[in-house]
C-alpha cells in the first residue's frame, strides 16, 4: 500500500516528522554564554573539535632507510671515473666462444680430459637406469602440478599477431626438477663413499674484477646449483698448445655494457675454512626469454658455448682470489679446475676449465685451458600423443657424461 499523507496522518510518526522539519528551520540565538565563558578564561570548543580532534602526523626516522634514491652520478659512493665492462647473467658475448677465449686468455681443446673420457667409456650402468632417467624427464617436463602463465610465443611471419597464452610448467622449474632427479640417480650409483665428499648448494652468486689491457672487467654471475667437494680437482696432466682467435677488427670487450658505478670486490659463496668449499661442478640454466644479445637477436650456438666458458672462469677466478695466493704476475702456483654444465632442460653442454693464470693481457705467455665438446641433446621431444606420454630422440650419452663429471676427482 502506498504511503500517503492521509495514511501517515493516522500514525503519530507523522507528528514527529513534521516537528523535526519545523525545528530544523530555527536559527540558534546567541545567549551570551560563550562570551561569558571567554571572559572567565574558559575555552569554548565545538562538538566537532571534541569528537574529531585534529592531529598532525609525526615523522618517524627509520635507521638505514633512505627517503630519496641515490642519484647515479659523480656523487654516488661507488662512482669510478674509469668505466668498467660488465658481464652478467642476462647478456652474452657477441663474438661467442672466440671472444670468450680472448677475454679469459683460454685456449680451446675440443675433447674432455683423459680421465673423464675413460670414465665415460668404462662406465657400466644398469639396464634399468634408462627407464629411471625417462621417468625423471616425464616428471619434470609434463607431470608436475605447477601451472603458470608461460612466455608469449611470437610467429616470425606475423610478429604483430598475439597467440593465446599457454599455461604450464615454467622453464626454471623444469630445469631444476630435471637436474635434481638426475643427480639423485647418480648419487644412488656413486654410493656414500663419494656423496659424503660432495655438497649441493642452490642459487649461488659469484663476483670478481680483473684488468685486461687497461680495461676494467667486472663479472657478476649466479649459479643455479653448485657441487662443492672436500678436495679440489687435480690439475689436468699434459701440456696443451694453441693460439687465441684473432678478433680483429673487433675488440674483446664488444657488447659488454659500460658502467661507472661498480665495486671491485670479490665474492665466493663458501668460506675457505669450510671442509667442502672447493668448487667441483657448476650448473647453470639457459632461458632464451631472459638471456639474449644487446641487439635482441637469438643466442647462437657459439654464444651458448662462450657463456659456459665465462661462467666457469668467474667461479675459478673468485675462488683463486679468495685463497689469496695470486702472485704479481698472475700465474697460479696450483691451477684451479672447475667443471661447468649448461642446460636448457633439453640440451646439455659440458666443459672443464683449468685456470692457470689471472693475467689476461695479450702478452701473457701462460694460457688457461678450456676442454669441451659439442652440446648433447638428452631428448628431442617430450609431449602427449593420443593421450599418452611420448619421449622422442632419447639419448643416454648426456647422462653418462653427467655421471662421469660427478664422479671425477
């Protein structure tokens, strides 16, 4: 029923409503009470002042916090007049492996050290191991429960066309799961006598700085997994001769960005007084959506190899500086050997670096040694076909080399 005046008149609420309407039009009269109170020194406040008092915010000084960002100019505490050439995780060398050789003063040897080749040839793995490795591939590539938005897929013929976004396992998680499962299988084969002398560390950081032909080089890299050992790897026996590539007219620091703000500190993630502090094998993951050239092109095969060499070199150089036994000429009394494995979850590149000197000048007579072979694919395709798991192009050679690297002393 509609509420009308006649209907509302039968209820006393109508009288209250009209009363408030009339009283709301009244103008308050000054009774003089406020003036009398002011004469007596009593402060008069309104109801708003009592219910909602005005408060001024207080500034709290936080120790160590800066309200303004530090300007990146000459006033920065880490500013240097001489710019450095920086190498990090997201960039690669334009010249690839030849540029990495010149930059690290390393000669290339297209084979593994003799003890590793013998370990690969003489390894007798159980027949059931291939099935375990294939299950590890399925678990890391397809059967994990993670579902995140994957990077965009671009078509070369239609660069402006946006394909539907896919969800699945991230590249970083695939690589981490695969390496962990493969190392688990290797540790079961090696036994406690070997694994007790190994330690696994995830997400490690290395930093060092060197001088090459009056150029300051700063290296800041990260390793996704580091295997440390209770004793260092033995120096590789034999003498190896070779010449460094000729990069003319290109310079060895090309495509390395310059920066005036840097530190010349050296950082190795493990203290030297810890038992298992010697570097053994470094695992680094390759993700093409993160790592690329400064001009935006795809990473080539030789740039992929050069990244492995630089990663191993930074680990060995930071360890040599931490030990503090580097003479003035840069030649180490005891070489440092570091193994490096770079993978994108499907392709594996294995390399061994023997650091003989930190003198990177072109007139240095002593060279470093870089042993490596072409990369090996663990598999060519891992997907679902007709609703079933499918693994194509499985190659057990990658696992055999990984097993030999882990058991190397």
